[in-house]
C-alpha cells in the first residue's frame, strides 16, 4: 500500500512531446498537486503546533502534580504515629475530622450560651 495521495502523478507520467490537448491536463494536475502539497504542509504545521501545546500542557500538569505530591507528603508525614490498622492518610483524615468536629461543637456551645 502506498503512502502517496490518490491524486499523485509521478514525474515521468507525461512526456515532453505530448499533444496540446494533454498539456492543459498536465498543468491542471500539477496545480492540483501543488495545492494539495500546500494543504498537507499546513496540516503538518498545525499538528506540530498542536503537539507542542500538548507537550506544554503535559509539562505544566507534571509540575503541578509534583507540587501537590510534595504538599500531600508533607501533610501525611505530620502524623507521627498512626492508629493500628490505618494508613497515615486515614489517621490524618481522622485527626482533621475530629478537630473540625470539636470546633463545630465549640461554636454550637458558644451560640447556646449567648442565647441564655
């Protein structure tokens, strides 16, 4: 199977001594091929730009992922001792939830004292 476009005409398809009736066809085919080459070059340039943009996005997301991973590790390793049967993540989550719950309960108690 050939990688050439269907409308490709090899250089030796027309001989110099062609009749005048075929010369117009040759020029037309040559113009069509030139147009197709220009279209393919434009598509290639667009694909190159698209791939460059994709590479930039991948690089940016990679850097962002690394930053978030470092922050997550910093947070998780603040847990010096985890609960038995829990991961550091689960223990850290438990600590945060307990703290938030106690703050919420404290605010509720303060609100009740203010009503009395």
